[in-house]
């Protein structure tokens, strides 16, 4: 299985995850999003020409609403860059191949690269109903958003994974000398 | 449009009736209404609907920021360690 950028030549029409919203986005808008408006990027999991899954990400910023100085958290009082994972789907025929995990791994590696190249505080995911426990398993925590929630309906649950935890996980995964 | 051309298309009887009802009610010429409707439709096809846009600015409360900070100082789960250790 290879994870690569979506190409205009990819035949997306037959992709079916079983979720109408995810399929409609992939069929109709993932290309526009990426090739025309440049406001998000879709990566696909492929085997030959067969599309097994996709994930769409975009750069975003996390901003703490204005509060009196003494009530402020330690998070900087200016926007911090984050990577927003907007959509992740796997084709029904690819069940059991670990496509979702491979795509999530790819996104977390993108966040690490983004942190190194121009800054990233963590990964924000818009978790679909029924997927909250999946992301929670990988340390994403449910958060409340005051502004900037996803326009998708039914409303997804925003969850956040700080970059510090991703880095700690990478360090733990390295073989001990 | 500077130059007008004629097009022809077969449409359902129901849509034709709606079109005629509308032109009778408003006095707008049929050709003008068809042209405007087509234009709106083509622009809409080209635009991204609100629900597919990924909003770039996310505002959180100070309480949520504090919750994120506390979470960041914790330990990664075994599942996350295994995921990040999977290699390419």
C-alpha cells in the first residue's frame, strides 16, 4: 500500500466508504479543494490504481479567545499553527487492510514535518459520529470549540492531539540502546 | 451578453410549467430567466459548498487551552507509541 498525493487522473467515482458525506466530498470536491482553490490537500492510500482510502488535511490556527490576563492559560495568546484532519475514509472493499491506521500515521508524520519546517502545535480532527473512541485510542482528546467548527452535518466532534505527545510516542517507539 | 445565441433543450413538462408560471407572474422574459438560472447553476457548481470548507481559524476558550496543555504534558498511550513505531 502506498500513500501519496491525490492526482487529477485518479478515478474517484467508484470509491465507496458507505458514508454519503465522505463519498460526495471525495467524488466532487477533493479535486477542486486541492487543484483549483489550494485550500486543502488530500492524500490517498493506493494499491496500483485502486483507491483504498483518503485523508484530507489543511493548515489551521488555534486561537484562545480574549480573557483577562490572570485567567489566561499558558498557551500563547496569539494564534498557534495546527494541522486539521478534516476527513478520513476507507473504501468498503479495503476493510481489514489497516488503511485508516496507515493514513492516520501519515497525517501524524505530516504534523511532525510541519512542526520542523514552520511550526505545528498539534493535530485537530473533526471526528465523525462513532469514530470518537477510535481517535481517543490514539490520544486525541475531545475539546470544545467556540468558533470555526466544521460545517459538516451531523456535527463532528472536535478532538485534539498535542504535538508533544506525538514526539514522545516517536521517542518511546525507538529501540533502546 | 453582447451577442445572443439560441439554444434548445428538452425539459420535463413540470419544469416548463413552473417556468411559464414564473414568467407570467413576474413579467420577466423566458429567455432572460433561463439564462439567469443557468448562470447561477454554473457558478454554484464551481463553488465549494460551506460544509466542505475546512475552516482555518479555530477559537477555543482559556479552559480548553488549559485542558490541552495538561493533556500535552501526559504520557503517550501504547496505541500511539505502536502507531508511530510502525515505520514507513
